[in-house]
């Protein structure tokens, strides 16, 4: 993440990233929402889809993707992939724009809260579109609402927060058809705005906004987020701290 100073994504963070993913209410509820969206929109659900997970870490979400197909990944931070990881041979340690060439034959590409970390958005989305088979689906999640931009974004290595309009424009410019674009985590907008006004960001595991809170509170916040997702999939809520988009490649596209 060139152009940034110390970030939350440093060695101190990667050492406990897996535990954060497995326990923190935000990650648990985001995973549940991603799986639900895939069940709704993935073009093929016979367990044979070819899936590429960009920014996959150690393949944390891969057990949930097994029902859809076989998964490989790209991870820019090799420290996130454990030396004894069963997924290691299926993960390329590289940034999206530096990764080896791949054919346009993927049924599904996932990019979960990664696009905001890439300075050259146009090149990144063009690369994503070029990975999809005709009719293949791209699922992207990104932080939303520029009004929530804070020191936490800078320390997390973000270049931007999105609106519905800017994310749609980025995907459509690459020739993709946006079939779903929804805000999520609507309930977090006010707390995050308060965070922007009243809290300074700490590094890595010292941040109370990175560590999972105590178990009872963690369970309440996870339940609140799952309820939020249940509402936002039925009601077009006009705000939320995250956006989830599904876009598909044209079925008549030629290589």
C-alpha cells in the first residue's frame, strides 16, 4: 500500500488477524451476508464453480465457499498465509495488479473490502472484469459514505470510501452489469460518525475498533448486524457504512 505510513495492516495486525476474523462481530456478520448474496446471485450452484478470492488472507471464508465450487486466491500480504495452511498451495502472494495472468474463465470473483486499498481503481476493476467468464459474477464489498472518512481509513490503507454512484460507475465503466447494489451495516453509521469526531485511531491490536469486544457485547452486535442485513436485503436503505455489489460479465463477450 504505497503512499501510506504505518497502517493497521502491519505485522502486529497480521499476527492476530485470523483470530479477529473468526471472532469479531463485523467479520462474522459480513461472512454470513456474503454467503447469502452468493446463494441469491451466483449463476451456477452445482458445486463446480471456479472461484477466485482476491485479498483472501489465509482462505478464511473458503469453508463457506465449498458449497459453490473450488477456490483459489490472491493475497498481497504473505504474512497472512500461515506456513502450514492447507490453502497455501492455492494462494498466490501478490497484489491484484502484479499477479500472474489468468484466463477469463472464473464463474465467481470475490473482492471483499479490498478495492478501497488499491490506488489505481480503473486498472483494478478492469483486471477484475478480465477474470470473469461470460456471465460470470463479481461480488465486491467496500466501505461506504465519504462523510465517514477518518484517521481510521488512512491508517487502514484506504484510498477512498464509496457511494452507490461511484461504485456503480467504476463497475459499469469496465463493461460489467450491476445486478445488485445495496448498503449494509446501516446501524453503524451514527457510531462511526461519532468515532470520526471523538476518537483517535490506535495501531493494530491496540485499537478497540479492531479487537472483538467482550463476548456478550460481541454477540449483541453480531445479532444486530445480522438483523440489519435481513432488513437491507428487502428494503433499499439509502445509507450504510458498507456497500455490497454484484456485477456480471456480458454473456456475449468475446476474448
